[in-house]
């Protein structure tokens, strides 16, 4: 009794495959990204009454076996705020935690930002999106007028 059930299942699979092929369905393309990143977190705070800063939490990037990391780029609303290029003679591989040159990045108070992390490795030609934040809202700045004290 097991044999007829198996033959029936195989027949259904073959008929379905032939039906999909004749309908013009294409197989899903394999993902080309071989660089992965953990969660990307960012926040915005007011550093002075009229100055806001965008802070990005430390993150790690991992490459698959045999692939080397060539570049990383942080973007805020599509504009590069940090660009990292590796040493051509010895690019990092495996798990890598970059240390950014700037701890915080300038931001406009009252704006909403989306921070994205893009990576480039030896298996691809261009930067690819590997992580992004949700919407990061910067607080409103206070407009204050500073009048210098004049003394004689």
C-alpha cells in the first residue's frame, strides 16, 4: 500500500512541475548577497539647543567563507555619512566589527531619518543593502538668541 501512495505523490509532483514550466514560471533567483549584518540601531538627540546628532550603535558584519569585505557605507536618507574602504592587500573576512571614525553624525533637528548600511565584497561589483533602521525622529530644536554681553 505504501508503493501506490509514493507513485501517486511522485506523479502529482511531476505533473505540477510540467504545468508550471509550460505556464512560463521562472525559478526564483538565488540571492547574491554574501555579506550579512545584524540589527542596525540608530537614534537622534539634541546636543545643543539648535544642534542635533544622529548616533549609530555598534554593529557587526559577517561574510561567507572565502569572501572578503571591500567596503561599507552608512547612509542617512540616501546620503553617505560614513564611507569605509578596506586595505586592498588584506581585506577582512568572517565576522568584522568596524570602528567608525565619528561617534555621532550631524543631523537637522525636527527631521526624520532612515539609516542604511551598504556593503561591498569580492563577489559583487556594487554596494548592496544589508541592514537598515526604521524611521529615526530627531527632536525639535529650540530657537534661542544669544546676545553677547558688552562691558566697558
